[in-house]
């Protein structure tokens, strides 16, 4: 039983350390300025043609 709790505590400790390291790297990335993206990019949206789709009759 002691071995189980030792392994569990080690894994929880590793998990906490990884979460803290991840949070620090995210905060560093947020401080960097982002590049300006031009707003004039046009995206083409194609409509879904569900009305004219034909279904085969089941035999």
C-alpha cells in the first residue's frame, strides 16, 4: 500500500510541475506582439446542396 501511495504522489508531483511549466510558457507567448493580419482577405463560402440530392429507393 505504501508503494502505491509513493508512486501516486510522484505522479501527482510530476503533473503539477508540468502544469506550472506549461502555464509559464503560455504567459511568455502571450507577451510577444502578434503580427498584423490584413482584414481584406476574402473567404469563399460554398453552400451545401442538400435539397437537390437524390436518394436511391431501398428494395
